C-alpha cells in the first residue's frame, strides 16, 4: 500500500525537520524563499494512520520551450532503508506529473562510501591514483549499493559526476566532513594535523580576530568572494543571492545562517558563511584575499566556526564539496589538502537521480544543459 502524499504547511514541514538529527539545509522551507526563480512547495507523506512520516521540499522551474523541472535537492526526507521504495516514490512522481513536471531530479541523502583522512592523503601521494572514486574506501555503506539497484529497477537514472574536477552538475557528490559526535573540542583540535594547529597559532599571534558579521557585512564578504572567484576560476553568484539567503534563512531560525569575518590590522582578510540545521553544520561559502596570507586567516576563521559549531551541539561539521580528482595539475587539489588537514573523512553520497516523466522533453533538457 502506497503512502498518501499532499502539500503540507511550512510549520508541519519544519516540525518534522526539527525532530531529526540531520536534514540538508536545502530541505528546509526557507530554502525555497532563497530561490525566487523556482516555485517551492512542501510535500508530506502520510501513512494509513494519517501520520506524517516523510517530507520533501520540491522546487519547480519552467524551462525555455519546455514544461517544468521538479527538483528535490538532497532530498526527500524519507526512510530510504525501508522495503518497498516504490511506496514512497510512486506517489511523488504522480503528484509532480499532475503539477506539470516533465522530469524529476532528486538527491537521496544516503552515504555510499567514506575515506579516512589517512586514506585520502595516501591516495594524493600515490601517482597511480587519479580519482578518489577509484581508491579503496575505508567504509562501504551496504544500504547504498542495495538502494542503487532498487532505484534503477524503478526506472531512475543516476547522474554521473561530470567535469574534470569531479563535481556533479547539481549538488556535490563528494564532500569532506569532520565527525563531532561524542568528541570534546580538545579531541577535535588534536585531530587537526600539525600544519593546521601551527597555522591557527600563527593567526592568533599575528592578531587575527574572527567576529560574527551582520547583513551589512555581506558586501565586505562579497568583495572578497568575487576576488576568490577570479583566483579559483569559478562563476560568482550575485550579491542579492546572499542577501536573500540571509533574510530567508534567518527569518526561520537566527542560527540557520551566520557570517564570519577575519579581521587583521583594520582589514578583513577572509569571510565565510555557516549554515546549521539540527546537529549538522556546513561551511557554505568562503572568501579570502591574496594579501597577508602569512597571517593564516583561513585557518583562523575555520577554527572559530568549528568551535562555535561544537558549542551549538553539532554532530558533524561539513566542509561541503571536494574534487575527486587527485592529479597535481588540478587547481582544486590544494583545497582538498586544506580540508584533509582537519583529520575528518571524505564522504561519497549516492549522487543525483533523474526520472524522465516525458522522455522527449527530458532529452531536450539534456541538450539544453549541454549547450549552456
């Protein structure tokens, strides 16, 4: 028997999220407010006792000359390990088809593999290792491999990680996380490598002060972010995107989004945003100048954010996306090394999956995306 699915209120959606230890920041109602180009709706799954047993934030976007693309980033929040996966997914597909969707994209929040910091360091040092995905993992999650088979049998298609840097076209499939649960701040600090601990002390000695910023400081963050985009070769988002995020997320919960600024001798050298949902904390966006790098503002700002995340009761501190390309020529390898220095673990999620409700229009979407 399938679950019943219907639109639910923001309040019911948020209450369900609050009862769970970890839910993606892209599956809370306020995330829809941060995306004005998408139409957002909260969906709820109900069992035969009319009890809410799952939720999902779905974003709908009309595409040129096509109908709507439905997207559940890092969701939905359902029992992915339960038998009878079709009981959850078939009502969702039927509902979204009725809404005018020609294709559905989702990102099951299910971990497939984990690599310890030592395993990642060894892989980087191994000239034969070209991609993290080809390196033997420290931990394999059995649920994930069973789930892949079940999704394929139900007609879902896995989106392959694209591009030379290993990042998927949507949300990152490979991330770096530092487990906090059951660890004191001193234990987390001891987990940092020698270079990291030295750099945190250097920043302290140099007089770097890390403070929390407000809405008015987003402009300072943005100027550094644009400089970072030029240096690291990515396309920056516009300032109003971050202003909208700040207003929407903090209206839902004042701790949902924070801004940190690393000051040194009257100048802001680095800035970063931090997002929190329950016991999961993300380093979301980072920015820094090339000036005064010897003051180590990036290590200082991260250590302050990690300390504050621990004080908030975080079970995991999530550095978000990493490249899975291990070749020295890759400009993102330095960022991976920086994150590995925290002593956490590289984590592979199940990635994003598509269900073409209209195969012709879905193919047209693939063509449109490839030409962008």
